C-alpha cells in the first residue's frame, strides 16, 4: 500500500492468516475467523449519541436534517413580528428533539441564522413540561433572567403580566426564544387541566408579542390538542411534520459524523444499514425506527476495528433489529438476582402505562428510585449503558424505543398490565396527596382501596416511599372508620336488641364486611376475562364467559357497566354472511341498519366484484335468521355502498351506491310502486324508474350520492358529492336536497356557500341537518370543511343556522365528504365530530341547544388517524356515546357531564382489522356492528350484541360449563366456592 506521501507499506503474515491495510490500520485475519487490529487507536469521542437526542453541543455530528432545519428556521423568522407558536410534529423516534436542539437552537446560537443583529444572544428557554409545567416554566424564567422564583410566580398569574415582565427585561429588538420539547408530557404527566390551560395561554401570549415559541409534539398526543384553542390554532396553521429521512440524508447521518472524528466506513456497511432499517432510495422506513439506527451506530462504534466501522462489527452488535435488546440484555446479565428484581421495579416505575393509549416513559425523582444500594447499582448500570438518563435529580428512560425493542421490558409491562396500571394510578394519587400536604380527603376509599390493598399484598415492595406512605395512610383511615362504625353498630345493636330486632343489624354488618372482598374479586375476574377474550382462542372464550358469570353473581347489579359489557362480549353472535372482502381494496365498506321496531337488521357489504344487501330477523338475538336478499349487483372500484337506512315506517330500505343510484328497496313482496322524480335535481334525477327493479333513482351527474335518509314518510334528504378532479370547486359539488316522491314541484336543492357543501347527517325528529361546508384554496381545491346546521327542513323555507369551527384535515390536502365523520344524538341536542388530521384525532362533543351558536363542550381522544375508522353512535337515550378506538374495539363513554365524558364499562371486542359501521337498535337492547377480520380471514364480520344483562346471563348459564372448584381456587381463592347458575 502506498501512502499519499509516497511511503510504501507492506505486511507479511506467517502461518495461516492474511493481512489487509485500511487507512491507518493493519487488520490481521486469522484462519479461526478472529481479527486483530494493529496501529494507533485514538478515537475517543463517539459521534453517535445512541438513544439519546443530539444536543446543541453535538451539532457538528448532526447531519441529514439540513433542509428541515432551514425550513424550521425560515418559519420561525416569519414570526419575528408575532404569530402562533410553531409545532414540530412527528411520531416517537422521528428525531424531533435532535432537530430542535442540534438543529434549531444550534443554528440560532452558533450561526446567527435569524435576520436580526444580536439574535444569537437572545435569551432562550429550552425545557420539557414535566408533570408540573408551570413550575418548569418558572424555574427556567428565573434562571434566564436571574431573578427569584417567588418573583417569577407573580409573573405567571396571567398572560399580560408575564408579557410585561419579559418585555422590560429584553432589548428593544430582542425576542425570548422558547422551545418546549416533548409537549405531550403536558397531557401524559400533568393531570391538572387548569394548569395545562394556563401554561398554554402564557406561552401563546409570548408568541404573539415578544417571543418566538416552538413546541415539539409526539404525533399520538395530537388528539389532546383540539381541547385547547391556542394549540388548535397553532396546529391548523403552524405545524412542521418530521417524517422519515431520505436515503441520501441517512447516508450523511452515518458517514459524516464518522469522518468528523477520523473514522472510516467499510464499503457495503451503509447499504446494509439502510436495508435493515427498511429505507429505499427515497426513505421508506417507518419514522419511529430512527432510534434503532442511532443505537446500532453507537454499539458499532464500541465494536469498531481501529479507525474502521465494519460489517462484521455491526453484525456482532445484533444489528438494527436487535442492538437495543442486545445492549439491555448485556447489562441485565451482569446483575445478580436481587438486582434483577430491583431492575423490574425500577423500569416499571419509569413507564407510564397507557390506559387505551400507547405506553410512554416518564421522569421519576432519583430519590424515589434509589431506595437502597441494590437499586442504586441498577440505576448506575443502565445509565452507564445509556439506556437510562439522569437529569439533575430525575431519571428517565433514554428513549421510548426501549419500550418496544427490549422484549424483557415489554413482558414486564404486559404480563400483569392490570396490576401495573393499578400501581401507576396509586402512585399518581400519592403524588397529588403529597403535593397537597397529605390532605386526608385525597386518600383511597372503598373499591379503590380494596384493589390497592390486594396489589400490595400480592406484589409487596413495588411502591415508592410516597406511594407506600399513601397506601398506609389510606388503610389507617379505613381502619379508623371501621372501628367507629363498629362502635356505632354496637350501640345501635343494643338499642335495637331492646326493640327485638338485633339479628337484622348483625346480618347487615356482615354483608358490608363481605363487600370489599367481593369487589376486589370482581375486579380480578373482569381483568382476567378481558385478557382471555383478547387471546381469542375458543377455550379461552369459554373460560372468559365462566369468569364473567362469577363476577356477575358476586356483583349482581344490572347497572354495573363493566360486568354488563363483558357479558355482552361473551354472547355476541356472528351473522353467517359469506362475502369475502379484499382489505387492500380501498373503497369498499359495509353497513348495518336497524328497523324502527328493532326487529329487523339490514346489512350491506361489498367486495371487489359484488355488492349485496340482505335482511335479517334479530328479534331473538340468540337465533338471528336470514329473511331475504334485497339486492345484489356488480361492483367496480367506484360503485360501492355509501349509506344504508330504513324508511320511518320500516317498509323500505334506502341504500346509496357510488354509481349514482339511490335504491329504495321495499320489504313487502310485489312490484315496486310508481315513483315520480323532480325534473331538475343535480340537473335532474333520471325520471326513468325501471319497472323490473326496486325503486331506483338515478343522479346522472359525475359523482355519487354519499347519503340518502328519510326525514319523514314524505321527504328524503339526499347528499350528493361530485367526483371532479382533485375535489375542485370548479366542478359541481352539490349541496343536499330535499326530495318529495310524488310531489316533484315541492322538491328542492338547498344552497349553501355556492357549490361547496354536502349533507353529512340528518335527524328526522328535529328536522335538523348537518352539512359539510368547504373552503377552496387559490387553486380551487376543497379543504378544511366546517359544519353548518340547517333546521326546519320540513317547512317551506329551511333555515341555515350556526357554523361549527371544526378542524378536519384527514389528508393534508383535498377533503372528500366521506372522510368527515359525525353523529347526531337522538334528540339532536349533541353532535359528535371526529376532528384532527392524518396523524391523530379526537371525538369532540358540540352542544346544539342553540343552533345559531353551537358550542364545543368536551372531547374523547380517539387514538385514530383518519386512515383508521372514525365510526361512532349515540345510544337511543343519548346518554352514552360509542366510539371505535385504535384497538378496533367499541368503547362506551358516559355523558352525564358531556364536558368530561367518562369511560363506561369495558370495550366490546371481536373485530380485528377495523369496524366500518355499528348502530344501536332504537329500543336500546341491541348493538350491531360490521368489520373485517384481517390476516388470512378475508370475510366481512357482522356481529350482533345483546345488551340485555339478564338475558345474557340466562343464555350463558344454559350453554357454559359450570366453574369448577379448581378454577375457583385459581381465580378467587379468598371466597367460598359458590358457582353461579346453580
């Protein structure tokens, strides 16, 4: 090998082996496969931070995000004269924190990129909200402006005071730069809604006056933001999406940091890394996988051969797929048994268990973890392995990727998820109790205390010191109350004994004593049954039914939604409709609709070649019966079913198709009656009503009818939508119409904002309709639909009412009407709307009592993006809203206070690939749903749920084996064997 200075280098190896020169290193390869490196190894700095984010001090190693950094800086510069905060949005692991610190902050501080002299010296607040966001803000302001925290607390009492205090401490042309990373902590760690609101209002005031404010937000926390107007405004106009890096950017991120510290990359290594990451030439990997690459690179640096990063070294680390798990297991293997037990406790305390949401990490005060030398050893070991991070007095998991990539940690979380969630809730309650000077009013009582005592008894030593003190205080308060009640009972017993009724008092007291134990048993049984149903195996489903029956027998309260929904899940029936559904074929959906008397169920389903509408009798939900096929026709990509409903008297089914036909399918035998259509409707409904088919109404425009529903026996409301290119306003996007069969002259088109509107839903009782009203951009493309109310639809002059200021942006571009999901309550007092965008969404509840001024009252995180289902429905009494969440289950929400919907019972499961449609029966006794199974099962799955608790108990008792003594001892050994259904 000849060096650039002309010196020729040569190496000879005696025996069996070979030698190669790579840069400054001599690599000796032995026949056994071993490799030795000769030469100076002076690379002390690792240019790859691993699971940790890049800091501003590491900007010289931060490559691949130049374009995004420049875009972020430019958007921030546009706000020098004020504006909403910028929101950097991306999934966990996309690189948001690194972009904010090593990209934005470093660019401002080191390269003075803002177009104002002296901007590199502007004061900066860079922090995360933590569980106490106002305290975090006060601490950073006090540090930056060198004032006492007590003084700063006076600033944050209201936005105007804060703005005034900051302005007097800034130079005339200066701005306060505020970067709040991991804004999702505001929702995952801070339970105080008022504190969240104040925090956001303060920063919003700074952004519009004397500050430049940037948030980093994890995409799955997006749904929480719609509840807060400042965030809603920012997300609507000021968000920056952090997506996957391109293949070229990934190459820069791998090669350039290595070169900066004098390392070289072996040919073929970069290609192998990109392949394992799943990146194509344009970067097709999942954005959340970036931490896996980052950790693999750091592990690769540790295994480097001299100055060379090699393929062999990369493979030795376990590669992208296993590098994190390999590192974690290596640390874990060095622990002894007591330390391993402590590791489990430590990590579970560092995880925020999601209750219907994703699990996340959370910071914990180190003193609460380092209870003894064993725990301290564990913290030090995993911190040295860079899997935990210390920040002053707190400890946190370095990145949430560890929760997914380390199987052992995943099993710790999932193996006993219910207990982990109970422990977490207890710790959060304990922290609030401690903050409020240990107020006795905040201690656990009743069922919560019974569940907590069971947790502590079965899993001792897993609570923090504060949690342990909280539990002990709750138990002490309960014991003191019991003693007082016993004394009172003794006094009453003596008095009643005199009256000759002592046995009644004694029996009452014994019943109360059993209650706590039985409540704990019910909780255990319900949790176990949920887990068994999730597994889906036939034997597990039988056992789940047995456990739910025991829980019912112990609880025996028809008003208990948890037990009731479990029984409904156990008895749900699958309707045998053999229609394959190609789940990759994007437009087809299936629908269900109940007749007004709840005795009949219409079902409509598509596959790529055929559409079918069937009628079923469901008056006996245990034995549903197929009555007739109402319609069957060929299907193309564009001609699938769009809506399904019954006429008010139940004599016909109305179905709309994408081919432009509205079909009114009579249920009685005989020829269809004559239909007269208006001469002009979308320039005319086709007046040729075929005599050999059911009633069919052709809308001969370029589009299709999205919905058709009877308002009464005389009036049919039709929502038609055009299929013009790009959903352009230049094409006729028809608003909704009122059609009166047999009265052509009375039929009319309801106009709203010219051509850009479409019917979404209508309520026959209130004669109220909800219409999507679109904005058109400079290119005529329809975006951002708002919702307008129309009432008095049965009158001579229907009236336009108020507009709901919703945020509906499912695709970041044109919005088809079918992407807007709404549901009206039966009394038309409440409207549920799926708001959000392609990353996440929430169901918001709107009060329509004043139709001129509809008001948003509350919201329910849906956990869905618009790529997933947004189906929802109110119960017949309007007191419960059912929604479909990310887990493809139907979740119930009690609306006693619509501003704060509460989970109602357990979710109804059974569909694994999504739910297209579900509906309550008008009498409230049943719920029908249709979804897809996924995997190798390509059939549409129609399910019927009986919500009658007593009927479900009767059916299960008749079909389910009795619980054996062995099973009883396994699940509720603390109770005397007494099987249900005896």
